[in-house]
C-alpha cells in the first residue's frame, strides 16, 4: 500500500490523544501533522492539502464537525474522520449527516490505522457525491459510524483490524 505525499492532519485538544494517533499513523509510514489548537487547525485546512483530516468532535473553540464541514466546503470529497470520547446520539447523527466516520474513544490502534487506510484509498478522485452512509456500530464498543458505503469499507476495516 502506498503512502500519500500529503500529510494527515490530527486535531484534538488532548495532547496525549494527538500523540497516540500520530504515533500509530507514523509507524505505518504516513506523514503526520498534529495540533491541539483548533483555531490553528482551521487555518491549516484553508492553506494546505491533507490526505486525511482527523479531528476530535468536542474542543474548546471549534467543534470537529464544524471543521469537517468547512473542509468539505473548501474541498468536496476530502476525507475526514471524527473521533470522540462523547459519542452520543446527537454526535453520531451529525457524523452521519456529514457522511464522515466517527470512532469512539478509546479505540484500538489497528482500528484507527485500518479506518485511515480505507478513507485515504477511497478518496482518490471521488467528488463525494456518490458516497452513501453505512449503518453505525455501537459507539460504546469503540466502533464506527457513518462509513461510506462504496466498496464495503466496514467489512474491510473489521478484517484489517482482526488481522492486526
């Protein structure tokens, strides 16, 4: 599997979460940038291209869902992933509305990596118009919600995560 030239951006107000996700992705060969400053993240999304934007939902200034909506206005179809320690029904509904997966914290490193791989692989040239939304998995189990339906990534993610 080839690694994209563009970096992955991680945005989370919790530095330990940023470091965890960055280490997992960097060990897999991805170029990673991260920030705990949600305002700086908005600026980065406006001036740079990213292979994937991973953002926490609940942050002090800008909600992750707002950052993803802004990213989608700038670059329709750009891959994004929401993560949250508070994945309630309203948060899951917002992720579905945006057509973006949501991983509930804590999640296994393999699930993060498999999800990132699928999102990056499926983003090549997709304008986002044909992306549907797959049923959600229970967030309390560290699962996902709102995965794109094209190509069946949920089963791919499960298989990749199980293989380790």
